C-alpha cells in the first residue's frame, strides 16, 4: 500500500549484515549470512511492523516500532524491548544500527537486498 507509513521509512525489505563494530573495542567484524527482514503489518497508519532476524545460528522474529521521528527502532522481545538508533543511506542502500549492551556501544551496517 502506498499510504503505509512504514513503506515511506524505507525499512521494509530484506537486509544482510556487512559489519558489526564494537565501539569500546578495536575490533570490526566482517560478517556473513545474517539477515534482517522488516514487514508491514495490517495497520498501515502506524509505524509498527514485524521483523525476522535469521542466520545459520539463530532465527528470531517479533514486532518492532519506529519512534522518535524515524530515529529509533524498538524491537519487542518476549520479556524486553531493545532500542536501536538507526539511519538509512539511500545512495548506498545501507542501514546503520547503533545500540548499547553491557556498557558497550555497537554499530551495525546492513545492506538492502530487496
């Protein structure tokens, strides 16, 4: 639907991980074969949808919501919500995610496949 607010955020689609950097450490891991897919839900007027994170080691799915004027993604887990800051580079078709876990800052870069 062209009036879907999530479609205009350009998140919807399949993304492949390219890097995960631990800011408090000197490592920059090049990764392979981990995918994150965002889907619209039936309500086209909100900024909520479904996601699936999968690789050969994990398969996680749930609900997400975009907040903060398209600056944050809240991933809903069974007993928790994880907040990620995000930005999309339309030229490179890349998604940058930043989050804090155990006092470490993580930066992830994803490339859009479709």
